């Protein structure tokens, strides 16, 4: 069961890092530090969007429309942190201690 715990923690860590990269990149694009007309920037941005849209779409359906402010990444980010803390607090169950 320890392997399941470690695999879940690894997946949540990867999601966390991908979300951080997506959030920082969105800020850099909005402040015109990065330009989406550059092929490499477009490919990275498109890849991050394809990875994270399945997580964001159900949350966007539930949240009220706030205009230009997208709260779905914040909600998913908080959810990932809560799941990580929940796994850490219950790690004894996975290791049978």
C-alpha cells in the first residue's frame, strides 16, 4: 500500500508543478513578457492548457461567472493541497502502522 501512497503523492506533486508553471506563464503572457506568436511559447502554452483543461472545466461549470477573473485554477490548486495534506495525515493507513 505504500506504493499507492507514493504514486498518489507523486501525481499530486506533478499536477502542482504543472499548475504553477501554467499560472506563471499566464501572468507573463498577460503582462506581454511572453508572446504567443512565438512557436515555442505557443506549444508550451497549448500543452499546459490541454493538460489542465480537464481539471478546470468541471469547476468552471460550478463557479459563477466572474467576467475576466478565472477562479477555477485557484479552486483546483486548493483542492490539490487539501488532497496532499489528507494523504500525509493518513499515511499510516497506507503503511499499515
